[in-house]
């Protein structure tokens, strides 16, 4: 069986993290998100995959090449992102007309579910869907059954419940209102298909609702040749920028271990507690505390009195400076902090936080943080959420970044600014007469290399 990994799509909802790279290449725990998906395929015994990208996303092929994470790779491109059905049609020449496993490049889950789907397709059936209970049916495709709803809610185990006389899958309703949902079982983005999916796609025209994929496999379900597998494990999908935190939580659960590279240098006065992964050349100075789960990439430095806790991923060559606290945050490569608080935040590569910069992450009323997405303001569903900072950004001393603010790439927040609105790419916010003004940023932050400074700090 071959896999088709969907890595295209415009990625508008992930702004500003998707401005400079595809979101499937966002680094988490030392590898791009799509790398975790490919590793899961290899573990499930799927040796080949076709990665479908969108226009302008050649960086995925450059990053992965013809083989990565144990999987041989081919590529197909959607000239214009027009949904999942179009993505499968674009992949068909490379994937062939046989059975396929279809999954998204930006999802995280227990990888064992893929092997279950593969076994179910091989044992017969044109469609194999994975179902997970939800309290938010309006966000997902919801399964329709001909059996008792209570039986659905109690379904579990490794096999299709209908094979044991349980509820039989008869359809899927897309994003129904909560009060009209036919069940509480949502479709997880892992699909198994026999060769019949290709004829179904040929017979399904595109429509204005961008639902040709769902209508195609729905026609196979209507023929009575569908299976569903209950899944009660973790699941997260990177659609909005704050989803990176949930994806990171799932990956920490998946990578649960304690692994310290033999070249790491740790002071006898530092505390390393729990599931902590320290890469090659990491240095941890006196009185620093790292409480897992935590991942620190190669060459990271943790200064005196720093605290890392609650699920933190740091890319390569980051500096957590004196008295900095970082809690439940995902941070890219070459990012530096000094006497900062960073909580529940997502920060890209090559960023620098001036001394005293704080990412506020809790409203006074403790309600869910809301974030501007396009013309809408969307609830993250998170009472704790800090900043979304893209690559190549800087803050001045004592800057305060209010909850849910987004900072575009190559932008600067000046000293003492209380940032209460999003900052677009390439802008600088500075104080003027007690208020801050926004103007074009004249500094090319991305051109400022930290290699020499890192060697000086590391003492090499």
C-alpha cells in the first residue's frame, strides 16, 4: 500500500507562521511536523508516499529529498489548491490505481492507528474511516450509523464495531449544528481506500462547496462497503497558529523518554527532572531547572537561574538567558532570551527578546484568548495563550506582548511598548509620546547572524 500525504493548501489560517515556509515544515521536537507523519508511516509498514504540495512549496522537496524518515518519497503539485479531491487527482500518476492511505501532513496522533487502518483495508472494504468522540460536532465531519447511539458511544477496541454486531457506518455529515449531530463520533483525518476510490473520484464532479472528496467516499459508503475504527487516543491538527501547542503536546506524549546526549554539559547545581531530551552540545548552567516534558536541540544554552517547564520545545542553538522562564511553548532555531517570561507561545527562528520582555498569557477575566484571523476574531478555546511570533523578530527591553497577539516576520517591537494589536510583517512598533507608532522596519533581522556570538557565549 502507498500513502498520499496532503501538504498543500493555502495556509491562510496559520498566518504568520506560514509566511516564510510551509506549515508542515514547522519544527517540533527536533524535526519538521511532516517528519513525524512519515515516521509513523514507516512504523506502519508503508514504504512509499506521494507528498502533494501547493504552488510555491518546493521547500518541502528540498527539505526531504527522495527519502526521509524511512519512507521513499515522490511528489505531486496542485497548481491551485482546490481541496482534497483535486489533491488526490494530482497524486494519481505517482500513486497508481491501487489501494491508498490518505493523511494530512499537519496532524499528530498515536501512530499505531495507521497500522490498524492498513490491516483493515487489506482485509477488505472500500473505505476505512477512523472515528473519535467529540463535543464539538460543528467543527468536523460526523459519522452516521444505523445502530444504537449508546452503542456508538461505548465502542472501542481495535476492530470495526459493526463486525461484532455493533453500529454500522452509513454516512458522514459535514459540520452539522451541535443539536442536529447524528452522533458524537468525528472523522479523524486518516483514510484508507481500496482501488475503488479512483473510480469514485472520476464519477464525482467538483462543486462550489469544495466537498468532492467527501462525496466520492460517501458514494462508496452508500454501497455498504465501509468500515470504521474507533480511536480514543490523542489527536491535534495544525490549522491555526495556536494549534502548534496542542500538536506539541501530542508529540511529547509520543516521544516520552529521557535522553541526554553524552556531549551535553550540565552543572552539578542544575536540576533536570522528568522526560527531558537534550541534544548534542547543550550547556546547562548553575541553578537552572528543566522540568519535562522538554526538548532542547543541539547547541542550546540554558543560563543561570533559568526555568523551563510544562512542555517546551527549543530548536537548535537557542539561548535561554539568565532568569528567563519558559512555560509550555514551541520555539524555533537560534532564538535568544534574557530575563524574560515566555508562556504558552509559539516563536519562530532567529528571534531575540530584549531583557524584561514578557508574553502575557492570561486575561483578567480568565476567559479564552481570542485571535484575529483574517477579518474575524476567533476564540482559541485556551484560557492561557501568549504570542505568535514569526521568524526574524526582535523586541526591546521591557516590551509587553498582550495575549493572542501576532507578530509577522522581520518585525520589531521597541522598548517599553505594550503591544495590544497584531504587528504585520516587516514593521516596527516604537513609543512616541506615550503611545506607540508603527512604521516600516529598516532592519533586515534575518541577515544578522548569531554564529560568532554563539561561539563566544559557548566558550568555543
